[in-house]
């Protein structure tokens, strides 16, 4: 019986840590914290510059990345709804959709190359080379 509790505990820990998403930016970005509302504004293109005037560069993932679905659910939007928002902005000449990346490794590399960059990774993947603005459960 004790063995089953240990297995259940391990499964609970693994499933909890996988559902957390770290919102990351370049280490030189002046912003220290971000709300979910402001994050959504960056991802919809409603806000295009950081508080210090640096242009926001938004990164996303290609469709088949699990963390993408979790991220948009946490923001209260589906991936398809976000796509329609981006397509509307594109058609109106108000901006391009976020650059879609293939992996968490590529996300970290892109974030480190651009001071105004913002993206997200599973919390288990982040490292100390990037700045974490918020941890979303």
C-alpha cells in the first residue's frame, strides 16, 4: 500500500510542475514583474512597447508544442482565438503575429538575442540566463 502512495505522490509532483509556465524576457529588460492582463496585451498586440520604450518582440511556438496550449488556456484564450486576433491585426496593417519557434531551446536563444523579447517556457525548462517575469500555475 505504501508503494502506491509513493507512486501517486511522484505522479502528482510531475503533473504539477509540468503545468507551470514561466514568462521570460532578456536579463537586461527593466521590467521586473508582469500581470496576466498586461501579458495578454503584449500577446494580442494591444501594447507594443515596454515601459522604457523598447519595442516588444513576442515569441510563440508552432502549433504542436504542448506548453502553447497550456499558456493560452492560462491567459483565458484558445490558440485559435489568438490566431484570429493576430490575423485581424495583420490584415489591418497593425502588426505581425508573434514569431513561431520550434522548441524551448530556440525560445531561450531568441530571448537572449533581443532586449525587448518576451516568451514562455515550461517552468521545469527555464534557466538563470533569462529573467522570469511571472510564474503562471
